[in-house]
C-alpha cells in the first residue's frame, strides 16, 4: 500500500509506491520533504543530517551568541534549559537519536557552561540546587522520548496516523501488541 506525503509544493512517494515515476498534480516530486519541522527522506543519512546534525549547528550558533554576555552559572543553565534543549525534544519524540549524539551534545553544553572542561561531575550538576547542584536537565532520557507515543495510541479519539499504524501492525497482531500484560 503506497501513500503520498504532501507539503505546500512538494510531494514524496512512500511505501510500495516509493519508486513511482508518476508526477501527477503538477507538483515537484522529490526525495525528501519537511513536514511539521521534521525532514523525511529515503536516505537515512540525509534525514540525520537535516534533523540531527543541523540541530547541533543551531545550538552552537546560539551558544556563540550567548557566550560573550558574562552570564552566571544559573543564567547559563536557564539558556540551556529554555533555548537549547527544547530544539531536541520534539525531534527526538519522533526519531531515535544517533548513538553518539547524546554525548556529543552534552560535551557542547557543558563546555558552554564551564567555559572549558567540566569543573564538577556532570551527575553533581544535574542535582537540584537544594542538593548542591545546578539543576541542569539530564539528557540521557532523550532516548526514551518516543515512549510518550504509547499513551497517544490508547487515546480513544480517532486519528489518521493511528489507522496507518494499525495497518502496519496488522500482520503482527495490530494494537494487541500493546495490550499484553507482563
């Protein structure tokens, strides 16, 4: 079963129609599209480049803009929590992060925080300020952001993406997979 993904002026064949050469509707047919801020492509490297590594570039640019302002540690923590990390949350609620990405982004963020090498252990910085830490967000749970979709699956409101998911899971028992009790 094949589908088309449409954006304003571009479309991309997916599913069994992926290799279709048809060009209906006078649209520009392409190999990748951007929908709701996420780049989709047949090529996994292109997807990761546009969704992940471009985010690193954005974060580095923002760090450069803020690094000369003489912020306190708590000011930098505020920048990290309010401007830098939110760039990652949405994208990783949809796509899995590459294995090296978490450590790479942590290195960039902690280098900004300390203006060089770490001054205290990262675990200590994650602690709340009541416990002597800086209350920095722990980035290791980023890997689990996609688990939030499970609760959305069980929301009783109908949705086209649920129908598509149900169709994909049909050969494996449909949503029955999610109803198993351990």
